[in-house]
């Protein structure tokens, strides 16, 4: 997921969409996604 979020063309839009709809996913997934969304996408490994 981190590599997907780091995509230069679509990564930011994907992250923003997930942030906007975070309340629609299960609590366990919210916790997982929050951690990933906080990380710097430029640190993703190829």
C-alpha cells in the first residue's frame, strides 16, 4: 500500500480519497490505514 500511496501520478488522490472515506471502513481497518496514511509516502520501498 505504501508504494501505491507513493505513486507520483495517483498516490495523493488515493490518500485523500481514503482519508475522506475513512469512517466508512471497519474500525480495525481504520487503525491500519491511519498508520499508513501518516507515513511519508516517499519512504516506500520499491
